[in-house]
C-alpha cells in the first residue's frame, strides 16, 4: 500500500506497507527549517497511524537536508525505538549522513548545566536590593576616599595633574554646554515671570515679579538647573567614557603602566567640573534673569530701570556666595558619580549603558539631596 | 585541492563571485579591481599581512560596506541589492562568526543562538529550544544555554558565536580570525570543528586568518592579498604555495621570514 502525502513542492512523504507490519517511509525533496513543522507532523502522524512492526526510513530522494530536519529524523528514530519499534535509515546520501553525524543526541536531551533563572519572590528582591544599595553606598564612600587621596596627591604635586585634560574637559563640560544652558535658563526665567505675574496681578503686586525671579534664581534655580544639565551631559559622558575604557581593558593598561587610574582619569574631570560648574551657575542665573526681564519689560510693561533696580535690590551677596559654594558641591557630586559608575562597569556594552543611566539617576538624586541639606542649613544661617 | 581555474574547469559552481571590486574607507582605497570566485562546499582562506585588506574583503562579501566599484554576487544575487525582500532571503543563507564571538552580552547563549530562529522562522518555542541545544551541542557547548557570554572563555565564546552563525543552517559561512587569541590546542579544536561542519553540512566557508597552522589545517584553497598591490598576489593550494611560490612576499609569508627591510630594522 502506498499513501502519497504532498506537503507543498518541497518534500514528499510516501508510506509503504500495512498497519502493524514492516513499513517503509520514503521521503524525497528538500527538508529544511521552512518545512520543519509539516515534516515533524507528518512523521509523527505516520508513526502513530501505522504502528509498524519494523520501520525503515528511505532517504534516497532527498536533495537537501539541513540540521533541523536531520534532528527531526533522528527524533523519529528515538520515538520509534522508545515504542520498541526497530527503526533504520536507508539510502542516506553522504551529505545526509554527514549532517546527522554532527548532531549529538545527548546534547539535545541534556539538562542545562545551570537551571534557568527563576523570578524571585518580593521579599528576596527587597533583601537583594537593600544589600546592593548598602554595598553601593560603601563602594561610593570608598571611591570618594580614594579620590580625595588622589586629589591631595595632586595638590601636593601639581605637576602630576594632566592640565591639558583639565582644559579639554572644561571645554566639554563648560563651553560646549553654553548654548543649551542659555536656552533652558532664558526659558525658565520667562516661564516663572509669566506664571508669577498671573498670580501677583490679582493682588496688584506685579512689581514683585523681578524680585521673585532674582531670589528664586540666585538661591535655588540657578545652581539646580545647572547641576541637572551637567548631570545629564557630563556625568553620563564621564561614565560612558571610563566604562568603555574598562571594557576595552584600557584602564588595566594604565594600572599595568603603574599609573593611578583615578589621578589619570577622574581627577582631571573632577577639577574641570569644579571650575566650570560655578561659572555655568552664574551664567544660568544671568540668563534666567534675562528671560524674566524680557517678559517683564515687553509684556508686563516694566521699565528697564525698574526691573533692573528691583532685581539688584533682591540679590544678596550671601545668597550668591552660598549658591556658588553649593555649585562646587554639586560639581564634586556630579563628576565623582560619573567617574565612579564608569569604573564599576564590568562586561560589555550593556553594562556601559546601565552604568551611564545609573550615573545620571544617582547624581540627580544626590543633587536634590544636597539641595535639601543646603536649604535647611541656609535657612538657619542666612542673615536676617 | 586546486586553483580557481582548475575548480571552474571541473564544473564546480561558484557560490560567491567578487567582480572587479574596489573598496576602502573614506579616500583610502584598500582593494582595487579584485576579482575572485568561491566554489560550492570549499573552504577558502583569505590571508595576508596585517592591513592588506583581508577583513575589508570579507566585510564587502558580507555586504556590511558598499564598494566603491564592482560587485559581490552570492548565488548570482548582488549582496547590496536594493530589493529588501531579496536581500533578506540572501542574508538568511549567510552566517558570520566574528573574531571575538560578538555575542550579545545581555543574553544567555541560548537566547543568542535562538535570536535568528525567532526572527526568521515561525517555529514554536519548544522547537527552537531543541534546535538551540543541538547547535550548542555541535560546537561542544551542550548544557551551556543558560550561561552568559561573559562567563565563558574566549574559545568558548568563539564556538558559541559559531553556533549562532549556524542557527539557520546557512549556505555560506564567514569566519573572521577564528583562531586569533586562542591557545594552540583550542585553536586546533576549532579547526577540527570547522572542517567537520564543512564536511558534514557542505557549507561553503570563507575564512580570514593569518595563522599558518590553521591555514594548513583547514584551507582547501587560499588567496593572498598584499597591501601595496591592493589585491590578490597569489591563489592556490597553501602547501604548493609554501614550496613553489617564486613571489618573495608569498614565500616569506609561508615560511615566516621577515622581509629584508624589516630584518635590517631589527
């Protein structure tokens, strides 16, 4: 008995023999990934339908067999033998035998050397995250200690500082940030002027728009805005740069040469950021005030003199000084976190991405934390 | 083993045809007017000193870069064809084993190998898992499907890269420096693996290397490139070239002899 079974133009399966007796499966055509599922289904169906006493799979008509199809044929043999049905391949070409010979049936059925990672329960996750957070905190302290020692060394030996690198990073973190900082600052100043004018107009106190902007910008917004911008631009860039160097073993090369990677890589970035961030902060304050000024003069009908006079009256030297000190602290936070996250990179491209993100998120978090601490302290120490 | 003309005269079918290819980077021409053929089922080794354009030629064959002039045909289809459907079909039949494995670091070995299967086929997960285990078994990495690439040695990563390159049973397989950076035993094991896959599956292979031992182990035929010639300077059986080539560049390469100029500098 012959039961031809067409599965498209690619392969043909013919079943010869009677149910329960010796059966011959003739497979011809092209067996590949593209027709793997019909092949498997047809083979299984033939085996279960015929329940042969002896099975011969005739491969003479095969023009091509890929490894996935060869695996399906071997699986058929396994399944037949599992059902105590003797099974053999006949007329297999050298190529077909070659493909089958490459397949290691043990490897296919072998359990993974490591079980698949299972999702953890909530408590384990909380525990792990807490442990990692604590470890991260300790690593950060340790890094800051090392960085401080490197800085002390550099102050005692100024010649050891790579000043050209400092200038390079001052340009990258400072001068290159000016266009976007100008835009952000003018926009912020203008928006605050608009919003505050709407409210102050209700009580006839529009004149205080200039004062509000001056105080807000000099005490809080200028340093914060600048620190956020530098976190996004430079902290991430530091982390990505050092992280990539870690991946490419460039940091190992520095150590092998006897250089301290912190002095070589982190100190120039830190010094550059400490110099430029206060300058950027002053620049941001100025442009925020310009933004408010434009709205005040052109839309709220202030005179130029009134607006400038109101602004100058409300800028305290103490506030300006404390904001600059604050921006130095922000600079230390932003640059240190960027460098530390870079040095923490292990592995490949994904780790660089993860640590770059972490650098931005952590430095932003710490900037806000420092801002809160300064706000509380300054509240008590600000002269009446 | 035979030369290109001999293989062609034997009626062997060219799978890859490089036709008057000129290629390079920016204004720098690395290969000029290069033509060659790779025949069905053969292992062709591209060799030459560093900077001679071996990797450039391979990347042109894979279609990673556009040539300045000329074309590369695989099974008669231009590798840089603008017909996306045709290019997709063509790429499905090309596998590339990169120098350092180029495994995706965030994925396990199993996920790395299954990626092309998931993208190019509609097979169910269970079937893909079986094929992945089979492919890893072929490169002696059975059981490693849940390991991350960073947990493996360099040799294991190269083998895993090979398993991924073979995921779709390509008709043509390219290797970039397969034995570079490996110890002699691991390199020899990889050579055996390459040969057995070539013999078992009949895959046409193009291998870029300058490891002499590997060349003698695996090559059916070699072509040698030269930096100054910007193209081919020799072609044929490696042992024949080692013994009988009269070109000093070929002779020096196969016999590990520094050129006179370099020797004087030393």
